[in-house]
C-alpha cells in the first residue's frame, strides 16, 4: 500500500507541473510556467500550488495540460487532492538534484519530501520534457 501511495504521489506531482498556478479569476498573483524556467523551477512551482491547495493550478504544469479539457483537469486534481489529504499534505520539500539529458530534451528532478503525517520520501523523481512552451512534467 505504501508503494502504491508513493507511486501515486509521484504521478500526481508530475501531473501538476506545467500549468499556471491559480484559479481563473483569482485576484492573487499567479505562478506561471515560462519558457525560461528550469526543470527544478517547474517542479517547485507545481509543489507551491499543491501546498496552497490549488490542485487544478498544479495540474497545469503537466505536458499537454493546455489541451486537456477543464473537467479532466479537475478530475485529476481531485485524485491528487485525496492523495495528499491522506498524506497530510506536503509539510516541506527540498529539490536535491536536477539532471538534463545531453540533447536538452529530457530532465529528471529529484525531490525529498516530508509529509504532514510525518512520513518522508527521499529522491522522488519527476520526469520532464522540453516542449515549444518550455519544460513540462510527464505523468
């Protein structure tokens, strides 16, 4: 069960990585993915959305999220929300490594997590791919 939850957490983080953070119509500053962002910055922005409870915003950092219907994003966000609810949310995280392939088209970001329920996860990997809009996370 613990392995499944870890896998689901990784998948969810990946799903969150490439869309702007913030609900539409929000008057607060929004975190957006830019073409200049590094893979680590994309992962950080998605995790900031998760910590704020903006699971739909976090989903928008994932590759092809812009083409995904809003209802599908909301459905995926609800799954991620329930997972992080089970873990007690993300208490803290630290990006510990970033590797970009020689061709510059793929990247891996490793992150250490402390969840709200006290569990920890070291070296969680998020895979990213370079798109015409910049780095985006893979599910």
